[in-house]
């Protein structure tokens, strides 16, 4: 079986006899790193093909275009994060515990592939066509899970106003985006370090909230 290739000059991926599904995965792995590292605008099919050890026409044969290749990478990235978030949503944790476990899971799954987060938030990527549809599909899934978690959290405090839920869901998603973006921009910070940091920050927020409620 052929070995996945990450650089030009190494063993060729996609040689004769490699199953199509395996070959596509090899290309997607290399392309995801390229898009997530250099960005859509600065990534070319020729370089992805060279880094994959295959011909440029073969990339077009499988994915049709640069947009088609990026769309496939985006879909895989969305499934990766969405599946992890949903796994945690179904493990029985609720309230703040669910929120913290969700962040922990995201840090863990992206520990060795932070390029996935940059790929998902690439400002140079097209905003029309299939790419927009795929992005919206995964955004809708993740937002729905966040809404579910926030609804449970506020219910524990006796709150059920839908506008409260909507506002808190938007706030939570903003916090997640900010924390993940900060982490990706600080590659020296491990997933475990971020888990501990989130624990400290959440603890500090709750202590402060308790102090405020106790103030005459």
C-alpha cells in the first residue's frame, strides 16, 4: 500500500493500484495543510499535486477545480469538529461542564492539526457556490448544538426566555471563536495548557460573579 506523501521528492502517492478513496484522502490531507497554512488565495493546484507526489491533471480529475478541492477539505474539516462537538453533547454532561468539555475536545482534536481551524476561517476563500453551502451546513449544525447546550445551561438557572438563549448562544460562539483563534496564534501552547487555562478563567469568572451577587 502506498504511503501518504507530504513533500515533493518523497514516495509518490496515487501510483497505479492505489484505491481511489485512499488516493483522494492522500490529496485531501496535503491540500488541507496547504489551505490551512498558506490560505486559499496563495495555494495552487500545481503545488498541491507536487506535494502529493501526483500529477496536476489527477487532482482536477478527482476534484474538478481548486474550489472543488477546497470544498472537499472544508467539508472534512467541518465534519471533524462537528462530530467531536456532538460526541460531547451526547455524553450526558450539562451546563458549564458541557461547555468546558466541548472546548477540551476541540483542543484535543486539533492539537496536531491547527491548520484545520485556519482553513475553516480563511478570509481569502470564495463565499459563493458549493463552498458557501458546505460552510452553512456545518455552521448550522454547530450553532444548533451550541443553542441546545445554552438552553440547558440557562434552564438550570431558571431562565427560558428565547431572546436570552439567543443572546447567550451568540456570546458562547464568540468566546469559542476567540479562544480557538488565540490558541492557533500561539502554537507554543499545548492542548493541555489550554484546558488548564480555560479552567482557571471559568473559575475566575464564577468567583467574580458570586462576589458581585454578594455585594450590597
